[in-house]
C-alpha cells in the first residue's frame, strides 16, 4: 500500500506581503498555491523510469501525459476535441496526491479509502487559490474523475497509457515486482477504449505480447 509518503521537515515557504503588487490578497493566494504544488515533485509513484534507475515522481508523470496529448491527439475518438481542456484536466487531477499520496492502481486495500482521501485533499489544496480559480480547478478535477466528457475520457486514456508503456518497455518491471496478471491489466486499461479505439487496440496487442514474453502473468 502506498497512501502517503513521509515528508522531510523543511521550512515552509512564506509569502512576504511587502513585495506583493498592490498588496493584493488574490496575488498572494496564487503565489501560495504555486509554492504548495511544488510538493508534487516529492510524491513517488510505483512506475520506474525507462532506464529503471529510480521511481518516477507525480510531477514528472503530469508533465509527460500533458505532452502526450499534443503527440497523440489525432487518435482521440472524438473529433474536434478541446485539447487545452484535456491538458488542464491532466495537470490538475494528480495535485491531490500532495496530501493523499499516490495509490497504486492495483492496491485493492489502499483503493478502499482512496476517494475519500483525495476529496479531502482537493478541498484543501484548491481552496488555497482565489475563490473563482478554486472553483475552476475543482471543476477540472471533478470532470476528470467522472469521465463523462470526451475530453476527460481521452485524458483518462492517456493517464493509463503512460505507465502502461513504462511497464511494457521495462519488460514488466513493476508488474512482476507486484505479481500483476493479465486480467488485472485488462481491467485497468479498459477505459482507454472510451478515449481511443486505436490506442486500445495497441494496448491490447502489447498485453498479449507481454504475456508471451513473460513480462506479465497469464
């Protein structure tokens, strides 16, 4: 289980109001949010880098999938997709991990209270922002979670694709470490089909190949 990693004790960044443009409370809140989300860089995921030298952190994951949107946009199931909205969804949805930690997608026990932990985190983290931006960020997080819009479906597809590729191209490194089998991966990856049939076909073929090569248990 990987609910929340311990943080090193460091001095919290303090925004000195003397330097704020027009002593603006709005600007102060925005700077405080920018400083707060830096903590995402310290949240480690189970996914390893492709060279297997270390674990990926959640900020790296968010950057990677946001970039993937631009590269693979042509394969989205929906025509005229709002790509900026997809990127916004992907950049916002993992911010809750600052408080909730990264819950391993195959951790059934950790998954039991994952939603509650993440809602609590969303309430705190987004409330740092000015009220209008807090509402906007929370709306992005909710849209991603409900997976009802074409943009959120494509975002979810890419969010699953990125770590899947890391698993396959590290010869099943994390799958094997945790004894993951084909049935589990198929269930986890199924939402890819909502966002892109073509990417789902690609994923399905790699899952079969991973079993044949011994990267993944049957």
